[in-house]
């Protein structure tokens, strides 16, 4: 809104497409997990650390007690689309517990998955900053199991070198500001629970 001569387009793609899209100049910025492997031609700028916490219904068979990793792996997991993205925090947590694909139900958003978890249909992931609010009514509780937290960091990915776009660098700087991060965490329509860590941004000026 500050730049009257700037417009943008956002789309969602797998993180393994970041390098190709950036190097072909189909996009200017990619936003995703800092843990993903990218070629040296790309510049990664970390800007937000986050943690995912598994929640389940108070009536779920695994609720209210310490459970073993194998029991966690046998449960049904209700996940957002990021769980299908290799290297994402949710993907790594599912791999940690060796959750078979048949036990994974993918929803359009983490918020939708949490709604199903409230109904007792499985375990869903929640950003740590939202856990208190999601558990306030007592219907959801935190899973008590070894290694039941997933840490990750979001980063912007850009093409380095002499061909870098100055507008792109301005966007990257803005993404790291407290104002931008706060809008991601609590802004209308952009809660982190709805984020998918594979967003591309193309800028025109």
C-alpha cells in the first residue's frame, strides 16, 4: 500500500521448484523453510523462527498420558498442505514418528485440520503462538510424547549476483521488520496457522 507504482502476484508451489523458478526469473522472491536445500546461486535470508505443537482432542485415546513414539506413529495425523513438502517442519515431524501415508490426512489449511482434531479424528499441528488460544476451551490438549515439537525457520530466497532486482531487496528487508512479522502472525487473513511454507512473490515496478 505504500508503493503506489508496485503490484505483486503470489502463488503456491513445491519448494523443490524454488531454484528453477528463481533462476528462470519466473519469480523474484520465494518464501519457505530455511531447512530446504538450495543451490549456491540463491541467497537465503531467515526472518522468522517458529515451532509446531501437536494437539489432539481431550477425548482422544492418546490424550492425558505419556505415549511412546510408536503409538504416535500409529495414530491418524491431520495436517495442512505443508506436510507434503519435503523438508518442511511438519514433514520432518511425520518422518520422525514414521507415520505411514495411510495415517496422514491432508487439509487445505492447518486451521481446517485443527477443526477435525477437535472432533477427535486425529492429531493436528498448531503454531506455538496459537496453542493457548486453541486450547482455551479445553477441547484440545498438547500431545505428550518424546520429540513432539517441530522447530523451523522461514526465509526469503532470492537470486543473487549482478542481476538482482532492487525492488526485490526492498521486499526482503520489509519482510524482516517487526511490522511485517506481526502482520503475518496476527493480521487479518494471514495467521500463521494458515501459512504454507512455499509461497512465491513476483514484483513489478
